[in-house]
C-alpha cells in the first residue's frame, strides 16, 4: 500500500500558497516559502502521488480517503488561524532581524516622517464576497488591488501576475480592452487564482468565475502547459477575452438588427454577469428582475467606473518619456506593480517568497535593465555606496532614491520615475506601487 503520509504532505505543500497570500508573521511566511519551493520543484509528481496513494488503498475506502484529505485541509486552516494578526500590524522586520550585507536584508519598510507606519489601506468590507447574480455566479465586492496613490489595496491576490495576460486578451478584439478585463476580474474575485479561488454557490469556479458549461466551450490551454486549468491565470483570462469578444460581436449584430439598444460594452459586461440571453430578452440592459437591478446594473457601473484606474496601471507613466537604461530600469520595476511586499523578497532573478522588498526590487530592475552588467548589493544600506549622489532636483528616471535614514544609513530605497514620482515596495502589507517622492529622500545615480 502507498504511504498515506504522501496525501498529507501533498496537501500541506499546496496549502503554503494560501499562507503566502495571508497577512501572517514573517517567520511563518519564510517557512511557507521554503515549502512552496519544494512544491514547485516536485510539482509534476504531486498529483500522481496523491492519486497513486489513494489508488493503492482498497476501492471500498477511496471515498473515505478523499474525505481524509478534506479533513486535513480543515485542520490546517484551524491550525493557521491563531497566527493571523490584524491587517498591517507589522510594518518592519522583527527586532534583531535587520541583518547586514552578509546576513540578510536591511530593508525596514518605509515610514514617512512623523508617522509610525504607512496608513493602512481601506479594505473592502467584504473583500472576498461571493454574492451571486441571477445565475448565482458573480462577485462585485472586491476592492481594487493596487499600486497608484490613493487606490485601495486588496489583501490577497496580485494584479501583476494577471497583467501580461490581460494585455494579450485585450488584443483579441477592438471592443474589449485590457483595462476592461482587469476591472472585470477585480469585480469577480480580486485576482485570486489556484486553490484559493472561491467557488460560488452555483458552482462557478476560478479567477473568471466560469460555470462548467461555459468553461467547456471557452476553456483552452493558453499557456502551453498541457492543461486547460479553470483555476489558472492564463487559461481563465484568455477564455474571458474570447467570451467577451464573442458577446461584443453578437450584441453589435443585435443592435444592427434593432433587437437591442445601448452601449455595446455596457451590454457585454452585463452579459458576462447575467448571461447574453438576459440582454436579448430585455432589449438592452437587463432590467425588471431584482437580480438585474441589485446586481447586474451595479456590477456594470463598478467595472466601467474602475476602468480608468486600471488603464493607469497599464500605462502608469502617462506622457512621461522613458528612454535609455534609466527608463528601462523604471519599466522593469513596473512589471511587478501590485506584487506584495515581502521582507527579504526578491533579487536579481525576480521576486521570491511571493514578492519583493524595497532593495530586492531595485536589485532586480537594475540587473535586468543592464542585461546583468550591473549587480547591486542586496541591501538599501549597501546600495547607497554605489554610484554618485546627485541633488534630488537633478534626479533622472532610473536613479535610486534613499530614505528612512538611521545610524547605519538608509532603510529604504526606491526608483525615481520623474515628475516627483517613484516606484517602490513600501512596507509589509502593501504592494509594489507608484507614489510621490517622500520628504528627506536623497538621490543617487548608479549607472556608469
């Protein structure tokens, strides 16, 4: 008989992803990151091990074994619950863990002058809400998760992981853009994916909240991994793109035949929520039924209202000209807008443990923009020793900005964008974001 411990081990490995997404103490997250790495290394074997372990049991106990896995999940959830603190309680590494160039990051998280920590973001009152539409499958309660000043941060999920696929799906047709898809997915479930993505009361699943019949038609292997994964990012986003484009074209045809009236994109979003039949039956925006009035119409309004915010996320620099290596540094950092702050996270190879800290982000951006020709030291204090200080008013895009000064030097580092703006990983509980340069920061030109 196969080792039944394999079932529990495989589950625990899968569950570490949820730990990284939660607001847990850093030592817990660090341990979870180690386990997650093991999971990634052995991912192809995990499913086979689970199935093999259960298959090795007598057929009469297969259902009981599956129930055992579910029970283990419940037990793990209860075990983690006591360690979950209130949001944003910890804004810097624990005392004694600041480290050195040899022992670890010194990034303490930015603390604006006169404040003990960044003001906590305004969470949605129901950030994981699963209120259903007429079909029982829509969620319009999630907060916008991100990265420009004044925008609410969602506590779980990462826009950065979805962004490249939104951009690709936004090119499928003229009527449905990347910002529209991003706003829609924010309304659906706040960019959660994988095992943590909610299942609605009616059985809608994954980041795009697809019902089984719709997924059977539109679910394809978009990322070439051999699986059409309803819980995955790429496959769900591309399926949503194709579905939205098909609906957009159909509604345009109905409008030409005077069967429906109204803004085509509004009606397409309504169709994603209530079904295309509801649009045709109502001759336009679904109306009359309480579900349409209380859910579909607010859903459409919310998505259209947040499109501009997401448009800024796809083009965060507006008309600002970013050229040369300095501009490339900014662009490489912007690839990870919205990714969570993780103390000690990231480096020249990209994020680790689910995100970046401030010096991890600058290390990656400079290394990537220079094709590996310039490798920064890993900490904000040691990065201050590279290049030449310049007056802040003479800073150029790609220069590093340092602040949060202490006896050993700067505790925070950011990348200057221009026009008084910077991109940085601020502090625990926040995300990689764009914001104004803080008082007391100093600039350094690190490029040769």
